[in-house]
C-alpha cells in the first residue's frame, strides 16, 4: 500500500516543484494541499501543469486534518511562519520535511543573528539536516528533516571533500555563486521583473547571505572542528537572467601542492556511491543547463597555475536538488523507498 503525503503552502515554486514529482511518484498519493491565499481554488489553477493530473482543492491549514490523512507532510512556508506548524504536526506524530530555514541551524544564537529570535529552540537539536550525502542514516528515522537551502547545498557539496580530507591551508575561502530568478520565490519586487532581470547580472546580499551559516555549520561538522576562525567564508551571490539553476565557484588554499588528478580523485572517492552527484573531468566546468529539471549536482575540479589553490565548481537546479527534489530524496529515505525513486 502506498503512502500519503501533503503539502503546506503548495502554491509557491517549491510547492509546485514538489507536486511535479509527486504526481508521478509510484509509491505515494498526494492527500492534501494547503494555501491561505488560494483557499478554495483547484491546485491545477495555480500550477497549470497539473490539469488532468491532480484535482485537489487548496484548503486552509488544518493540522488535525493533515495529521489524520498523511504519513508525511512537506512544510513550504517562510522562515518564522513554519516553526509552529512543524511543531504542531510533530505533536500529532506526523513526520515532517521543512523547506524553510527554521530548523537548519543547530545554534539558536546563530539563527537569531540571521533570522531573528527562534520561536521553538528545543526543536533545533532534534531536527536532522536534510543532506543525504552527509546524513542518510539519520534521515531514515528522523521525525523532522530540515531541507537545506539552495546556495547551501551547492556550496556544501563543492567543499565537503576538501573539509573532510583536511586538504586546506589556513586562510579564507571565497564562493562566487550565481542563481536563477526563481531562487527568490514568487516575490513581487522590481528587480525580479523580466525587464529588470533580463540581459543583466547583479550581486546581492553583500552584507552576508542567510545560507552562509548552514555552509559553515556543515563544513565544520565534516572537518570535525569549527572552521569559521581558520577558514573564514566569503559568499557572494549573484542574480542571473535565467529561470532556474545555480553555479557556485569555490576558491580555497591548499595545504600542499598536488596535481589536479589527485585532487579530482579525492572528489571521485568521496562521492563514489552518491546517486545524485557526478564529478566531471579535471578542468571541466559544470553547466546549469546540464542539470536543469534534475536532482543531480555536477562538480568540476581545477587548480590555479600555482597548484596551491583549489577551484571547485558545482551546478544544480535550485528548485530540484536545491529544494524540492532533495526534499523528495529525503522523503524516499524516511518512508523506506529507494532513494532515487521518482527522481531524474
């Protein structure tokens, strides 16, 4: 018998992308979809690709109804708004994948710095960071999985082999990251309008991006020590004139001079058993178009001319591996399915 899943906040980009994959998933049925703004509207009126495929009507949030009818609930609400809904579902013994930032960070003080005071700090320790490449076994049994951010996923994956392999010299790490406009969600702001974003590129969040503490947290966990002092991170995101995709380029100082083949081998070995991470050839750059509409992350490895500076490039679809596809990958683990089920 298949499992039943529901989505809270189903009308945004992440909710729509979840539905794109869930309606063709062979093991699950979508039970309920909620939206405060579009309550009473058929979901296929919001996400047109669902016409003839899903006839559910958007409901207002009702935790009791969701818990009674769902084996697992995806929560796609803004940070701050998600936490109490998640807590209410957990009290009903309903498993949750939260796509907001509310449970990604383990330190309440760090969360407060970037997002404001956390409403439910005890749950920070109970959540599992939803990166299967690091926490696959923990995710399987978790009641609450915190789906990582899109920039965070691309950047963490680019850096994990360096951190875990203790390959770095003391010094700053710089990440230059570029994302499609969908990364901002369905905001009505002038810079996201077609006429403003088209044929233009701009940096933003120059005081610091909210995905940075996720990256620092997970790189430190991989290294087994706090890296924020010895390897300060500078993350500069850019808005690019495309709908979806992230390309992140990481620059990091190496402890000793090695060949690019050796560096690449470290990455190949680290990701050898990962179904959704592909390491390209030496000096081969990933492309966002190559991973568009898939749950795959491509990683390219290079060195600068000195042989002491690693250049690692990652590409993924910000709506899939950077959000909803990774959430379904986590769902598969939590519900006992093959990890790749229903994903491209």
